[in-house]
């Protein structure tokens, strides 16, 4: 009887354990389902909370995004579309008096790109643009670094020197270019007057292809050095002075301190200013156009001035070709930026 009773109790206990396991399994499945639904609801709720919490930031950013979309986004999309057509001055929509003429240009696909890339003019413009960019950026960086090192030291009149060296940056670019154009004038320019006083014949600064290239590089370096100097000077002032003191106590020479402390300390700033200077110089339209108009002949034409020439100077004005040149310029700069970023990441720089 006692044995029978103990067996009944054990059986009942086993049934309770089995039912408990099933209930716990059901509760786990139910709980996981609730958590999944909760995550979805939480995601939506989190987005609403973020919008409610940071509504002021969104309100400030939205107008900027809209303006950039109108000023940059729409022209970019329109340019890409025109580069796929045969649009020119004769077949775009236009209004003459009271008569409106509809556009008749057609979609031609990648024909414009094939025509531009197969044209020897593109390679000529690209080669000179690369030479112009590399020369300007390298000279600007070297001079900016040298001047920044000089101004990073204590000496009498340092503030006056800083103001004088920043002056080219403060003057509007077109004013500086016109001033240099006057200096380079073959007959009445100050530079040739000085050379003439020394018994040297006048130099055709803007009339000879080689001298014209030298002239445009000189003017662009003049305009770019202040920015490079200020940026690098800020980087120099962020390097701890204790590093130089310790290196000097260890007997390091000035060149060794520059090589092992200054250059590594300026790496982040240098990479940024070189990238910006490269993009700006690659697209530096005002210096070329205002100083030489791409001449003499077409010796100083770069890619952006060629795009301008296609849209506003040639007859009939070829809007499709100009848009094609513009898209190719954008593609080249994007490729350069991606390669540049990858090289920085391999060196351990974050950008």
C-alpha cells in the first residue's frame, strides 16, 4: 500500500514536471515573439523619439539640404542627362520674341563620351591639367610649409609678417589676377621694365606657350600659399613643444627634428590640405581664363576651361559636349579621392 502510494506520488510529480517544461517552452516562444514585435515597435518609437528630441537640428539641416539639392543636385542630374543627348544651341528649347521653339535634341547614349575620350584634345588637356595641378600643389605646399615654420618662431614683427603673407588670400581673386596680368604685360609691365633696366630683353610672359604656363602657375601659387601656410601653421602649433626639447637634449639636429617630429605631426593636416588644394587647382577656372584665356592658342587650356569653351565660346554652342566634359572631370576627381582615401587608410590615417 505504501509502495503503491509512493508510485502514485512520483507519477504525479513527473506529470507536473512535464507540464511545467511545456509551459516554460511556450512562454519562451511567446516571449521571443513579443521581443521581436517589441524591437520593431521600439525601432519606430526610437525614430519618433529621435525626431522629437532633435527636431531643432533637423529643422536647421533641412533648409541646407534643400538648397544644396537645388544648387548642386539638380544641375548635376541635368548635366548628366544632357551628356547623354545631342543638345546644342540649335536644338534646345528657346523663345524668340513671342515665338517659343520646342527642344528637338535626342538621346544618343554614350556617344558623347566615346567622342570625347577618343579625341586627342582630351588627352592634351588632361596631361596639362595634371602637370598644372601637381606643379601648383607641390610648390604651394613647399612654400607654405617653409613660411609656416618661419612664422612658428618668436621674432620681432611676427604679427606684421603674418598679415602681409595672408594679404593675397584676403584680396579677391580676380583683382589679384588682373594685377598680375598688368605685371606680365610685354610692353608696359613692371617685370619687363625691371628686366629692361638690367639690360635684359623683354620676356613674352603671356605670348609664349612656355612662359604662359609659367605665369599661370606663378599666379595660382601666389593665391594658394596663404591658405596652405595658415593650415600648416595651425598644425605646427598643435605639436607639443616638449617633443622638440627632448629631441634637442638627445642631440638631434634641426633636420632630424623636422623629419621625425614636424612631418609626422603634420601628417593629418597635410593630407587634408593637399586633397583640398588638388581639387581646387584641378578646377581653377578663374586664373587660366582671366590671365591667358587659355592661350596663347590653346596651350594653357585645362579641362574646366575646355568645358566652358564648348558651352559658351564655340559656335554653335555644344551643351552636350560641355556636360560630357564636366561629368568626366567629376569622375576623375572622384577616382582620385577614392584612391587617395585608400592610400591614407593603408597608412593608418582615418578619413
